């Protein structure tokens, strides 16, 4: 999806809708939306100025921890993961988790600005991690503070997690066991504030074809590259029968090849890597077993952890998002949803097309509208 004039008109109409339909406490919150936005933007700019590449998030985690304490909250921490629990937490009620990640990828070489110096140009704020995923962090934080200012029909937890970009084991996977039971999660990722109700999973396969070495000048040996080519063609052409209406087909792409030692030696081994993007119809284990059955090489999966996810389109949070004019869709990109074994919805400010690109940016309007929409979506939600 690409942010365009239609999207801006849609969100502007939404803000007018809020002003005309909310209760007095809610209207007061929206009247203060500008103050919430400016505070969020200030925090985002401070986050950008502290490099937080995956596994190196300590400084930005320290910043957020101190910021939370200054705002009168009680943060909990494991490694570089931080979370706060609403003071209205009550046992026996369902629990809603608000989550976004604080780590970034490494900056691309083609940046024309300093990626660690937040730069404002009109509505745009340039800087590494502004779109993915700082804007979601600060918008969800403001929503958490507003929503936890009164009792909700659910318990509320805010979690800023690390290592999302590398699916690291010290990220959200290490934090979730320390939290109370979670019934539903809202994951902030750049989706143009449209609800992603499904996302593809990820599995990486390493396939090894074995041959026999020999002199390239003579008719001897068994070329492992040629054997691997047959398997690579299977990965290129095979189609799993079950297609997802939201996510499409399972996608398998050969992305890396290693073989040979020098030009005159027939290679006895060829190793290639396959990037697999699964839909909700197949687990990673099922896809792995299918690949093993159809190929001659030795197939090894690096992990089965990152399966596809989907939330029921009739779930209350999806139904309310649709009532607010949002359009559910399926996302091809992976998030920490893959590590959540409970229903989750992905929705956040910005656009996925800007993520991991040079001169990444977010707009002030996108942050403002995200805060307002999060509050309206979640206030009083029955889950």
C-alpha cells in the first residue's frame, strides 16, 4: 500500500468523526491530541538520535525506561525489552498487549542524510527507524497512557521489544513468558493504519547437493551443481495447492548459492539457500516435509519458529476497525506476530514500502492520526 491523497482524506474525515461522536472524556483526549503528538514526535526524534540496530538497543532502551519513569510509570525490563502494565490490572479479565519494536536494520549505503540525525522537512521526519518502527512505538505509548488513565473492560500492557528485525531469541520471545496471560495483541508496524489480519510466515532452508570431484578437463566426477539445479527448479516451479485469499500462495525463492573451489575442479558439493514465505494453510514443518520428499539434496531448516499468523475477521477488534472505515488485508512481511501464540492484529502508522530504505521517513500527520485511531479503536473494546 502507498500513502496517497485518498488515505489523507480518509483519516481527516475520521478525525472529524471523532470530534462529533466521542464522549466528553474522549473528546478531551482528542482535543489534547496535538500535545500528545508533539510529545510523541519529540520522543521519536530522541530515539532516532541513538543508534539501535538489532542487538545493540541498550541506549534507546535506557532512554525509554527513563522516559517512562519520568511520566510516572513503573517499567519492567528484561534485556532491552521494556513493558508497563496498566494500574487498573485485575485478574480474571482478558489482557490486551500493545507491542512495537525499538530496533532497526543497519542503514543502507545510499542515505543522503545522516540516518541518526532526525531531520524535519515540512511534514516529514527523516531518520533511521522513524517509519519502522519508531512511529508505532511512540503512538502506541501515547494510546497506552491515555487508555490506562481509566478502567477498561480488559487489562492493558505496553511492550517495547527488541531484536524484531532479526527475529532474535532475546527479543519478544524472551519477554512474553514474563508477562501475564495475553488474550489479544495489537502489533504496531507500518500498515497505513489499515488492519493486517494475516501475515506470511518465514522459513529459511539450506539444501546441499553432493557429487564427486574430478578434473574438469576429463569426463570424470559428478557435478554437484548440476544435481542442485534439478532441486532448484523444483523450488522455482512447485505450487502448493492451498491458496490463501489474503496471502496468496506459499512463495519459495532460491537466494544464495555456494559451490566449487576453482575452475578446473568438478565440484563435489553445492549448497543453496531458499527463502520460504508460508501462508496460514501450511505450517513450516509441513512445507519442510514436502520439500524433503520432492528433492534429492539434503534439506535443513534453520528454524520452524516463524509461522504464518491470522486473526478471525469476525474478532471484535477487526469488526471495530472495519466500523471505523479500515480495510483488512493480508501482509507479505514478517513481524513479531510470528512468535505470538494468541490472536494478534498488525496495524500502525507509516508505509511498509518505506521500511529498510534509504531516507526513511514518517509524517507528523501519520503519528497524530495513529494516536487518535488507536484510542478510538481500543477505548471500551470488548475482547
